C-alpha cells in the first residue's frame, strides 16, 4: 500500500512540473508573431485610417441648409459648404518617437463622403498614442508648385504663390448679415499665417499597427468652434472673409481646437 501511495505522489509531482513548464513557455511571445505584447513582440507595417466626422452640437453637419444652428450670440445660421485641408500628418508612438506620414495633402469636403477618410499606408508597426497634423497647406508645399489632385487649383482653394491655399472654407446663410449670407475662406502664410497645428492625443487608448490589422482613428470636427472663443463671431459685422489678413487669423484662432479625438478601432 505504501508503494502505491509513493508512486501516486511521484506521478502527481511530475504532472505539476510539466504544467508549470508549459505555462512558462506560453508567457513569452514568439518574435515576429505579434504575440501578446511581450518584449519580443514585433509589429508589421500597416495602414492607418483617419476618419473625420464633421459635427454641430453632437450631430452631423447638415449642408442642405435645412437645419438652423446658433452661434454663441444666439444668431441663427445655416450651412451650405464646409471643407478644409489636412496635411503634415504625424503619428506619435507610445515611446514618444514620431512617424511623419509623407506626401498627404487631403481636402476633407462634407459634400463628398469618401473625402472624410484619409488612408496612411506603410505606417511602421507598433503602438501609437496620438496624432498631429496641419490644418492647411504649408508654405514649403506652396513654393514647390505642381499642384495636382486635392491641391488642383480647379478645386477653388488656391489663391496664389504669395497667399497660398485656403485652409478652411465655410459658407451658408444668416439673416444677420446685410445680404443674408456668410462666406469664409480662411488661410494665409508668411506674415498672415493662419495655419494651425492640431494635436490629438488618444486619451489613454492605444492604436496598434500590425500588418492587415484594422487601425482606425475617429476624429470629430465641431463646426460651431469656428464662431466662438477666443472671439465670438457677430454676423452683423463679420460675414465675408475672402483673403488673408487680421480677420482670417482671428477665425483661425477660433477653430484651432475644432478637431478632437473621439475613439479608435483596432
């Protein structure tokens, strides 16, 4: 009886040792597999999609003119056009290093659904905790010339080599202006610089780029921010801006915090 009891205890001990070894092996990620985030994990380059939603008080912007909004002064207005350039995109890794996405000058146009998504290809694999981009087109790109695609002057967003591109265009109607309309074409470089750099931390969330894995960042652009803080826009005396200058820079200061991170998908 003692022999069998000893044999049983020995077998139980050996079983526990085998299980322990198995768990130890499972806790280490295999290099190149994407694993569970261990020190040996590597990530393959992939695509990151920036998805822009243009909003007005938590609802999608209505450019049909059917919906009335109110600025901070209580003045009603309607929207017929809303578009802006996004360029110089930077993705920020969890270790603080940055990846500059090359050659993207993208025109987000509320009237074109497909334009609200920007695809960044061949992004280095890894974990990202934020992004940064320019609202507008930088002076260096203006000086380079050869404008095609979203930068084609036929889009109606180019002024000149001196003044550059319109960074943001916002048009519509309001009974508070002399002709019942408002039209803002905001931009400017050099002495009249109205370009704004916007930084969007992911608020504790982590975007993972790893091969074909889905990596999408959802950003919300609040149109009402163009009319408030630091300068409340009064349509009675500010209703048409069509060139660089003091008024354009004032409105750009307003919308410098217009775009914010909302959520992401992995």
